[in-house]
C-alpha cells in the first residue's frame, strides 16, 4: 500500500497494490488497523467525483 493522502483524524488513503498491478483505493484506520476498500481504481473514484459535481 502506498499512501497518497490523509484526513484530519490521521487516517491514510492508499493505493493498494496487494492484488495486482492496477491498484485499488483503500482507507487505512491508523487507530484500529482496519483497511476499508473505497474504489476499484483511481479513475473510477475521479469519475464519481465529477458525476457528483455535475448535480449542482
């Protein structure tokens, strides 16, 4: 996992390469050690953000 951002609580957002060459995106909870899947690819995450922005 390669971190690329964090939140105000110290949790980290990571590219997760554990399943192959194309990383999924996960959130790592630094207090609990939990890893939560967020999106299968970065481009899908960005596409979702753009779609939500179009609703305004």
